C-alpha cells in the first residue's frame, strides 16, 4: 500500500464540459443542451460540485471551433461554443465559497504577463481558489486564430512552455506576502524593498515585471499540467503541482505515476509537492444493470459521423471517413497535436482488436480516460485500488451528461467514498492548496532570508 495515501483524503476535481463529456450528451432528454451559453446552468453545476465537497472545478479549453470532422457531422456536434474560462470562473467565484477553480490556458498562443495577471486576479477574487492548467494546445485550429498558418511543432511548444512557466511563476513572486503596509500615519503604501522586478530575458520572452497584482492569497495559484509524452512528463516534474492525465488501465496509470514521481528529484522536488489526478468517467447506477442501461442509452444516441469526427479530434487525424467503419483501425500518421492521446487510443485499438467504429464508441465518452460502469461500491473499489497503489492521488471526474451524471456521483459515489474515510465530509480549509494538501510556496526572498539566519 502507498505510504503517500496514508491517512490523506483523495482529491476530486469536477471536470465539466459544456453539456457533458459524452459526444451525444446534448441529445439526452434531461441534459442542459444549451449549457455552453447559459450561465445559470454553470452555477448549478458548480454548486453541486461544492455540495459534494469537491476540491475543484476544472475547465478544459481551446480557442477554436474544432473543424477536423466530416462536413456531414458539422451541424451535429454538441460542444462547439462555450464561455471563455477565466471570465466564467471569475463569475463562479462570486457564487461559491470553497470550490477550487481551475482553468486551462495555453502557453502556445498567450503571453506570460497577461496569463500571470489573469490567474493572480482570479486568485484574489476567489480568496485563494485559483489554479492554472498549463497546456501546449491540442487543437491545431488554434493557430489560425492567432495569426499563424500552422500549429507550432510539439517540441517547440514544450520548449516555449518551459520558459513560459518560469516567467509566470517569477511574476507571481513580484510582491512579498507582507509588502503592503497602507500606513496612513507614515504615508507608506508599500515597502519598496518587498517588490521585485523579474528582468527576464530568454529565448522566447523578455519580461521586466513586476506584476501589477499583489501576491496571491495562496502564495501562487496552483499549477496544474496536462501533457503525457516524455517531454510532457518532464515539464510536469519540473513545474506541476497537480498532473492531469488520461490513463485507461491500472498498469498504465501506475507506470505514469511512478515515472513522474521518479523525475522529481532532478528538480529538487518531492512527492509531497505533487498530486497526480487521472480522468475518471463514471457511469453510476443503484444496480449494475441500471448503470449498464444508462451507459447503453447514451451510446445509442451517437451519430456515426459525430463519433468519427470526435475520434479525429481526440487522435489529431483528419479525414477518418476515408476508412471503412467496420474494418480494422488502419495505420495513422503521427499527430502534431494530441500525440500522447493518439498513442494511447491506437494502443487500445490494437490490444483489443477493435474496428474503427468500436474505437469511435470507446472514445465517445471517456476519450482515453478511465471508464467505470457500475454501483457506487464497484466504482469506489476501483478508485480505492488506484489511490492506495500509486496510480492516483485523486481523480478528475468527467460527468457523461449534465446535470444528471454529476448529481449521480455526488449523491451515490461521494457518500461511499466518505463511508470508507477516503474523502472529506467537510472542507477543512479555504484555499485550493488547503484542499489538495499542497505546501504554501515560500517567497524566494523569504527563502534566502531563512537560509541566511540559519547560517548565522
Ligand atoms: C489529460 C490531458 C488534458 C489536456 N487538455 C487540454 C486542453 O484542455 N486544451 C488544450 O489545448 N490542450 C490540452 N491538452 C494537450 C496538451 O497540452 C498537449 O498539447 C498535447 O497533449 C500534446 O502533448 P503530449 O503529447 O505531451 O500529451 C491535454 C493533454 C492531456 C494529456
């Protein structure tokens, strides 16, 4: 059993897409089909996650409408419009009190100063509940919205991401925690010794700083990272406090977990500073039969052209309609987009001898994440096994459709986790770091002072 799991509570993120994770979610009769355009639905979902004592709400993102699918599927895709995540989370901060708020933001088509400022502001607005999910963009179409004519190459994206993350974290340390005096008597608003310009000059960025937002209530917003190739894992080991990953089997997840943890010492880091949270796609029923029925029903709503188009997005290969649906999954060209996911899905197809359509069906809901169908006890058995045996520190729960699948999880699975003392019954702290049990990052100036006084 993992030493790390010990007495700790596992972590839960609510990973919510507009209408749900499943490609046909919007066709479910009880789903909020217009969720990507209706803020009150988002409020309801966030409050449900908070009622379930989730650590965080997690928003994926892409700054482009996915156009990789077939022409026939275009008007049939449910997840094409959504709110910009920072705007939405700032609004949700005002109607929630404890829930962590994590937004995805790419290092490929942003500037670090803007991004550092946005997340530092969200952290202030929410009282220390912000997290940044660092990605390098899996949607190649983003390039066309940012004055480029092609997507930046995988290796170059990561090269830029490493420097980007350094600049952002450096800017978040612009002010020491107690820099602001606001002393009317002396007339001193802040202590000028406690502001630090960054003066960064690197390969991609030249940023002087300091940031015009004070240090965050939790030191720095929590840094989440999603990217699973070897380069992605290295970036995770260097920077991430939470690693979001897609794994289909315990063996894969355990390999990923140990590999990332083993890379930490190179950066002077320890496992206590990192939480690994794979995606979990749960289909919950009071009986196995009920859960299976729920799963089958959503699968029956998949339109062939949509299933194929969403697979094209997941594995980053266009024009899948040139292959027969009932034939074996053909050899595919490597993608410059979601490379690790492509490898994962194609491995699953080869391992289980799937036809192209069977791969579409497998992809339609979990999209390469852990699929569990069954009673709360059955689902918690799997979660507990992963948690206690170094495959996960928690899970990003991916409700198939909203609001129903999140309601099911909160009403049925959370109580079972609590009954086994695997999950909190109340929030004990107020910040996202508190929930995740992550250390407060000491300001670099304070670290230097502490080291100096220890040497005296
Ligand atoms: C679990 C997971 C979630 C991701 N979520 C997003 C996302 O929301 N938006 C995005 O642009 N890229 C996302 N990415 C893409 C990565 O940042 C990266 O560009 C892509 O996966 C290729 O890198 P890799 O081969 O190291 O995984 C995600 C990747 C993973 C593994």
